[in-house]
C-alpha cells in the first residue's frame, strides 16, 4: 500500500505563490510517474502537471510558464511550485503517483489540499 500526503495549500492573493508538497510512503519498488490534478467546484478533475520517468514533464495550457513540477527522489516527494496565481486556480489539488509494488503496479491518490486565490 502506498500513501500520499499533500501539504502546502492555503489562501493567497492573486499574483502570489504557493508550493505544494506530496510525500509518498509505503512499500513500493519505484515510482514511475507523478502528477498534480485539481478540481474546482462543479468541474471535473483536470491534470495540472505531470512528470514521468520516460516521458518528461507536461503542463496544462492554463498553467504553462507559471507552475513547475519537480521531484526529490531521495525524499519520495513531489512538488508543485505555483507562481502568479489567479483566482481561476482556486481548487482542491490532488497528487497522484503510479509505480510498482511487489508483483503489481499501483496508482495512488492523496487526500487533496485546498488552494484559494483571492482577487
């Protein structure tokens, strides 16, 4: 079982910055890909940023140039640096990790962290 715990959300004014963290724990062999998703009220969950071992990084068009995903493999932690935040970035942010545990693949989600951007 792989657990993901997000932190770093909060309330920030438009134009401000936040850094989200997602720490993975449990008995896994490797993490192949990580991603940050968000879900605003009344909307579907959408991909914000992703990083995979073989596929590099990708970002939603709405966050390109403002958000950066990074990984610290030694700490089993993935980050999302969010700059120049806009009110439309307000959402619950979730991290996802996919990889391998003994004998099978896994895909785990964190519990989510609220990001609220005021105008």
